[in-house]
């Protein structure tokens, strides 16, 4: 059966747009905290890492809700939360407010990303789901690659509000690509959804390994923009 269909291309583009917006955040947020709020490394780390806390906590419930209520509602809710949070950053908030916004944004980002990846699995033939996940993951890393480059161009000498607006626009475009697909949840997913909110035990060890692998990556991206500036890379 075909894997590359119109709906799958929409999911690929939606993933690309969403992760490009994440790339914007990874470059612009550390610079905003450092330059505009005059905070040090601790402030940068807290602001960037806040979203990861809620993303981790929201992940299992989002997966359950995507099975019980459907993928589309998670995509819509996630997109609205992300857009609202990115626009809130354009108001030039203080560090405590930035942290609150990022905590909320983390849940929205988890909802959108998990739902989109689940839709990709729904659309893929059963014997090609691994290939489908690889293609969608490629879109996510491509978004994380071009997002900071585009953000640096938009940001210029300090156009932070413009950067936040573009990040929000990317989410709008990502949502516009995938929301019209409608609901893709198989009926079996609703019937098989667990009543609990915790992940199954079989997922705990793989999840822990992934988390440990990403800890270093998270520290790197939180300070990459500041380190690049110290090296004179602009």
C-alpha cells in the first residue's frame, strides 16, 4: 500500500511547521532573557527548560485523550495554546511571566506533537509504520534546523516581537495543514484505551532511556545561541 499520500504529506508539512516554530523559540528565547531581561545562565535555563517539565507531565494524558477523544481535538487545543503563548511573549513579559507562559506552552506543544505523530501512524499502512515515523521525524529535525536560521534573520538587531509573531504564524500554518484532515482515530483505539493516566509499564524503560539521551541535547540547545554569540557566529 502507498505511504506517501496527500494526507500524509499534510502531516509531514504540519510537523515541519510546528518544529520550525520550536526552532524559533530555541534561538530567540535565550537571547530575549539575556538581552532584554538582563538575566544570567540560570534565568535562561529556567525559561527554556520550563516547557520541558509540562511537556513530560502532559505526554501520557495527551496520549490517552487522543485515544479517547480523538487526535483532531488535541491538535486544535495544542495549536491554540501554542499560538496564544507565543503571542503573549510578544508583550515583552518579565521572567516570571515568561516561565508561566513556557509552562503552559509545553503542554500545548506536547499535545500538538503527540497528536500529529499519532495521526501519521493512523494513516500509514500497518507494515510501513516504522518508515512513516522515520519520515515524520525527518520533518521534525528539518524544522529544528531551519527554524533557528529563519529566526536569526527575523530577529536581526532585536526584533523580538516580530520573531514571536512569525513563530505563532508557523503554528497557524501547521494547524491549517493538518486540521482539515478530520479525525483519523481507528475505532479500536478508543476501545483499547486504558482507563488509567500513567503510561504502561513496558513503556517506562524505553521512555527513561530516551529522556536520558535528550538531557544533554536540552542543555545544548538552551545555551547554543548564547555560545554562538560568544564565538562571534551570527
